[in-house]
């Protein structure tokens, strides 16, 4: 009988010990949740937000395909910041004709996270009968978009 009581006591003690440790772990996790979260991120056990910048033409379906004489071509481009932080972008607008690059506009713009910058461009293509590549480059990200224009 004494053996049976002793065995039940050990089972109960083990159960209470496990239950107590579980409660202590839960309490510690609540007090140190930021530390635990940071450690899980450092170990790549939690997903990280994707950092990306979208660069695109405002109305890509209606980009100019040709220009005549001294006709100015116009288009807009958009920089959409999804980098999870505010970001400063350096951009250039370039016309490439006959293998030569001509920077026709450029600048720096500060865009807050999850915000967009829209730039309307009006440029004069090179006075050359060849197809010309109009390029918008994000210099510091090595990202670009372009379209072709024929000067007649």
C-alpha cells in the first residue's frame, strides 16, 4: 500500500513540476516577447517583409513611339517605395542614340515608405533618324525601365 501511495505521489509531483515549468515559461515569454521575437527573426524562423521598389511608366499603353522634327515627347514614371523604410532615390532619364548615352534629366527624391513619387517628363529626342532608347534609371538600385522612340 505504501508503495502505491509513493508511486502516486511521484506521478503527482512530476505532473506539478511540468505544469509549474510550463507556467514559468509562458510568463517569461510574455515578459520577453520582443527578445524572443528578435531571436526567432535572427534564426530565420519568422517571415521577413519583402523590400522592393516598383519603377514603372504611368501610362505604359500610351508611350510615344515616334516624334517628328522638334516635337517634344512626354511621359510619366512612378517610383513606389515598398522598402519598409523611407528611402532616397537617385534617378536619371537617358536617351541612347547611335550608341551614345545622353542624360536629359536626373535628380534625387526622398520617398516615404509605402508612398509614390510621380514625375512627368518632357524631352526632346536626339535629332537622328535611328530608333532611340528612352531609359529611366534608379541609379542607386541599378533598376531601369525603357521604351523605344523613332525620330522622323
